[in-house]
């Protein structure tokens, strides 16, 4: 289990996180939802080790994350807007990640096949469309076989077929025990895949629990209505 306890982070006079606590269990998908500038990106970067919190603690299986050797290998990460050197081919990028992670060359093959990505492997990434680069990002995130997946607006740029393939693949990993933190503004997508949902607003968690709990609390019939009620809209 990934546990976040009382996380605080400020950038100058701007407070991005205000005592955030959250648990993401293995075999569960927790959706992180909130308006722009609510702290979602800062929280993800803190978990990934890209931002150092001012206070608080992040634990994996009860142990402080930073006490673990090479703790970054716990994570598969799919950013909203991936950047890769445009002169490298997709195959070269996969090989670099394979070597860094110490993976077998076959780790990525099932995902390359699922996305029908083979024809793009030897093309420079700079020539690929946004949706095709997103497929590469998905292959990298899923193929490393990490116990935690962090997916930041992952279906942006996907066509409906690619989005459906991706959804099937990450839900299969969830069924095998992967903990997933899923960030999305698409509430229909969240309702379709999430076991639990956490709402961030102004750097604070204002709700964390099952969608059914939120609907009961707000006396609404859909996630969209519940969100509007939660934010007094």
C-alpha cells in the first residue's frame, strides 16, 4: 500500500498542499480529481520524488519511501504531456528504459502488440502524432511492471479504440494487485474505472472514499451531480 500522511508543500507564498493524507491500496484504483491548481500535480511529483515536501511522510508497505533503495522503480508513470527527444526512435527509448530498469527485452512486447505499435518502433519520436506518442508513454508505464501506476490524464490524445485498449490493460494490472493513482477531469471515465475517489481543492482533500459514499453524502444520482454539489456549484 502507498500511504501519504499530512503532506505540506509551499512554493514561496503559494501553498500547494495543506496536510494531504491519502492511501492507495494494491489492487485498487484511486481517482484523484479537482479543479485546476488544486495541488494534483504537486502531489504526484512529491510521490515520484520530483518535489520534496516541506512536511509529512510518504510510505510504501509501511516504510518511508526515501529510505528504500531505488524507490523510483516502484512506479510506472504516464504523464499528461510526455516529452521524448525527437531524434530518438521509439525502439531506442524503449531500450534505454529497459537498461535503466534492468528489464528483459520482452517486457514491452505484449503492450507493443496490443497497441499495434510495431510499425512506429523505428520512426523518430518527433515525427509521431500526439496520440501515437501517448501510446509509447502507455507502453513504457505499463511495461515496467511496477507495483504502483500513476496515470496523469492518460487518455488525452487517444482515439476511442486506443482508449479502450489502454483501459483494458491497466485494469488487468489492477486485477493482478497493482495500486493505481489515476488523475482525470473526465468524470464519466472516473466513474467507469475508479474503486475510490479523492477530491483535492486548494491543496486539501475534501472527500476520500467510494463513489457510492459521495453520492449518498450529496444525495445525488451521478458523479457529475455529486461533484457539483461538493463544490457548491
